[in-house]
């Protein structure tokens, strides 16, 4: 079998971003695992002995020939690129040919490998600068095993400047999780000191894999969207269609205290992009509670001509051509995934909350049975529901607070105040109007900061006497309200325009305790379903609770055979 690894020409080496790629145990794992993925592996076993500064990565990939193994650890030797032009059409995870060579200068390196169609495997032990010190034939299954021992042993000062081994192991776990999310079809086994540390099973989708990483999140809490995206027009580059893969934690079910799970990947690699991350956060504006952040994983599959990977030694920072175009596509995708329709709502999404609700009802009621609502009983809503609407029908009002809405898949409870608040908030965002009023609203003893705040949100306010102020313009929704003065005073206490819009929507929305007719309830349901973010109110509270037909059927034991249950 012919060799596929070649030394790069000098002109290519000069164009490559130089820098140390090996700076920790995590970086060793990252570089070796990426080589395994580029070799087509579907199963990867990572073994670590942190106290010995030792890492082993075994895979079932294509393997390397004898000629490849001779060149594998020499400087700038790679099978990924050949010329300068290849730097602008990179499809592999690695391409510089630096990692293995760097490891020979920092540690002891051993590689065992056998090609998929090879009759024999080979064991290579490398010396400084990648020279093969020892070569022997060996028995090995097709694939490759790379062992790095005594990392930084010849420069012990490097070890002293690193984080603790416990922190490095945490970084290793995070590295594997990030790579696994980009490649959910891979099975992972990770060992530490000869004991199994964690595993990740291969899945058909990222949404199925994510709960293995964030254990508090269930698959039903996530919404997944795959879109084909046309390339930017007038870019002068490839006309091939690209893909956008988005996994979102639904804002009414899961969120985080920190923005640590807003992740972006491009072409199989997790990257840092403050612009794209900010676009994601903006897409969840006014859908989450204060100081909470979404769980979101975005994977862009883009023609390599639109990307410059050669900006950072670790390849975690990239330059994306026509960034604004991709931001627009991401915003559109987030808006689509947050809508409620028959394709995005599953019976299981409220399993936990419905279970707690029914359990509480049983404890207070006279009929108490030991039953559960397992998730496997839940299936998607009937196909007869239209994709654009859930066909919600208002049937009743509970405590003058909750609208009972029927649909072919079950029953929903919709909290009328916050549903109306969401409707009014989006109307205000789309059409914020300040109108004059007569007589003006008179306020007493405002501080300079309060006056400045009202002016900041475009209200016309002027002195009206000693410690008196006249507000001559107000938001449209407050014009006819008896508590207009209280509302204006509330707006004076701070916040930007959007905060003012939330405050106006909240004060103007239907109050809980208000009696509604069936027609009024139906109108509210229709308006609420048409909002862009119907799952939560602008403060982040969930608006609806679904009691699905399958859960109700199981609770009422409709699967029982009546004759048998009566002993007949």
C-alpha cells in the first residue's frame, strides 16, 4: 500500500500559523482524538494516567502503513494537505502535521497501527524530533494506538506552570465532550488509572447525546432543527448549499446560571466566536428569567472556502466570510425552533411537571392509586394536527386565571396574564408609540435620575411647579388606564427601552382573576400562538402546561379491560 503521509513544502510551512499546540494533557487528547476522527474511527478509547503524565488513544480507524509510520512524527508531515491552495479548502480536523512531531520533543511517543486491509501491524518507538528508534511487527486489530508517556519529562518547569492534575482532568473531560457533540456517531470509552471514568454512547442525533453530557437535561427538554442553508450571494465562492444544525434547550424547561452552554461548532470542530454566541443570546432575549442563559448548540456545516482555519494554533478561532449573513441565518433558525406547533411539541415535554401535578392531586383526593407516567408511553402529537397551528380551542376558565384549551392531542392550561403579556410585549416591540395626553400626568417629588430615565424612554416631561412634574406623552397602552400615573412612576425607576416595554406589557395585560368569555379566551389563544416566542413570558416564566392524551389515558387506566377488572 502506497504511503499517504508527505512532508509539506517549505512555502506551505511558512503560511501555517506556528505555535505550541501541546500545552497540557487536554491538548494531547485533543490532537490524538482529532487524528482518530480524521482516520474515520467510529470507536475511540482514551486512557489516562495523570500521575505518570501518560495518555493513550486507541481507535478503529483506517490505520497507517509502514511507510506512513516512518514519516508520521517528522516535522510538518501530514496526509491532510499538500499545497498552499489546500489551506483554503480544509475539510479535516488536523492539517499542520505538528502534533506528533511536537510530542517527540516533549514526551516518549509510541504508535501501533495496522491498516484496514493490512495483514500485519507495526510498533514504532520514536526519539527526539521524530526519528524512529525501534520498529517491530506486532499483532493488532485494524486501527491505531498512540501512547504518550512522561509528558514534559525533559522540561519539568513546564509541569510546574500548569493547572493541577485535577483541573487538567476536568479540561480533558470538557475537551472530549466538545468533540463528541460534533461527532455524535462516535462511541467513547474514557479510562483513568485503569478504571472506567465515563462513556458516551453513539446516537443518531446531537439532541440524543446532549443528556449524556448534561445530566439534568432530558431529551424532551430539547428541540432540534436541521436546515439546508443557501450560500451567501455574490460571495464569489462555492455555490454548494450549507447546513445549519441547531439544538436548543426550550426556555420554559431548562436554562443555566452562566452562559457556559452556548456552544458553536463549524465543520466538526468546536470554536470560539463571540459574534455568533452573541447572536444566539440575542435570539433568546426576553424568553428567560433574569440572569439565566440558554442551553444551545449550533453546528454550521459550511463549504471550506468560507472559512479561514489558519488563525490560531489550536484552531479554536476562525474567520468566517460574510459573518452577517450567517448571523441572520442563525437568528431565523432560533426564531423557528422557539415557535409552538405540532412538529415542535412532544407529549413528553412536560412529563415531569405533569407527573408532579397528578401526584399532588392524588394525595389530596379520595382516589389514590400507585401509578406512574413513564416517558416511553409518550409519542409525538397526531399527524392530523397542522404544522402551523395546534388548533387550540378554549373550553373553560379555571379560577379566572387559567384557560383550559383543548386540542386533538390533549389539554393545555394557559396562564392568561402572562400569555397576554407576551402578546402585548411583542406588539410593543414592533410598534412602540408615544402619544400626547390631556390632561398631563402629574408626578410628585421625582429625583433627577427618575426624570432622566423617563426622558431616556422618549417621554415628554417638564417641571410643573415646586416638586411637581408634568408628563405630557405616554405609551399608547397606558393612555386609558386608571393607574397610568403609577405605571409612569414604575418606569422611572430604571432600565432601558426594552425593560420599559416589558413593564408596560405586564401592567397592561389581563389580570389573573379577570372573568373572560369563551370568545375572549379564544382570541387570546389565537394571538398568543402567533407570537414569535410563545413558550415563556418576557420575564422567562413558562406560559402553558400540557396534559397530553397519553398521560391522561394512563392515569385513568384506559388500557384496562373492564370485564376483567370487575372479575367477570
